[in-house]
C-alpha cells in the first residue's frame, strides 16, 4: 500500500526560492495525491506560525512565499541532500578529523541553549559529555543562529570515546547503523511501489518519492562513507532513487521541486 504523503511535503514542493506560489496549485496537487484541503491548511498554518512562510490573500486565490528564515531552513535541508549525494559520488571525502563543539550558555539563556542543542542533534552531532558534541562534519556555519558567543570548537584525528579509538568503532557506538538502514527501508518500498498503479500521475509519483527520501534524510546523520564500511545500503538505495527521479523529472513539466534537484553544493565541509 502506498504511504500517505505528508501535507507539508506538498506545500514545500511548490515553494520557490523567490517570489510566490498560488495556493490553488498547492491544494489542487494535494487533492490529486489524495489529501483533502484541511490537513494541507493545517500544514500551512504551522509553517506560518514557525516563521517559515507568509500568506497573502485567502483561500485558493491566496499566495505563499518564503520568509528569510524559511529560505535558510530549506537551504539547509537541501544542503543535507547535497551532502548525501556528494558523499555517495566520492566528491566529499572525509579528512579523517573529528569536529568537537562545546556548548556553554548561561542558565538565564536557557532557550538559546536548548535551541543550540536541538540544532546540533538535528545536524547529526552526538553529545559525548554534558554540553560536548562531536561530528565528522563542520557544522557551525550551518546553524540557524550566530552561536559563536556560546561555542568553543576544536578538531582532532585522535578521538577516544570511552576507550574506543578506531573511527569505524566510534561511528558505530555514537551513530548505530541499524536505525539509519531502517529509515531507508521506506525509500526502498516507495521505489518498489512506484508506478504499480498506472493511474498515478507523474507529479504524484514525484511527491511520493520525494516524501520518502526526505523522511529518510531527516533520520540519517550522513556520516562519511569512510565511517560506514563497504556496501552501505543507503548509498545503494539513494542511487536507485536518483535514477528513478531523473526519469520522472525529465518527463514532467510542472512547478514542483524547481531548484530542488539535482542538489547544489554543500556547506558541511
């Protein structure tokens, strides 16, 4: 059975880097994908409340546009996509160094502290001690906020975590492979199901594939392949996904995912 596309996926598929999108286009495409108006309307309200988009006008005659904050968030999401495929292609090799990030925020600025910790976790960093995070990637420049007053950073190629020094063993300890592999099972299932129903239009097929990949990327710390060993299953699934997407995209002429694929350069290095 085809999984339900997230309403937010449909909305974000139409959001251009600049300019506006008609709400009618969003609702019509959502309806085509089997989504009624109400969950799409709720997704739009959440994006507005989160400061990601602004709405002009009401109903289907209205428009949506990205705010500066929303543009930055979507840019980071696309950088994650770009990093995944750059690593798969061997274009973003790991330099063998770990990035250490120490977070020190006064208690009176607890909201800042919680935001920083949440962002670092979302970017794949792991706490190895209270307020001390590690990642194989340089993450400071992709944080939403200017965190320099609260951070101390260092790089090392000599990391010891609880007596473990081998990089692959450290990676498995801090970022176990099973949850990531499981996250891509839904992408594999989407590829297996894609095109099984001849009545499914190309635009809906693209939404289904994009939704599955975006969910998997969110659960993927995107470790360099050098830390995952040979025959990394997510790399194989992403390659199959890219081949299917390229075929669909070449045959589809519509406004969704303009500028989203192929992914641009990444800022995680």
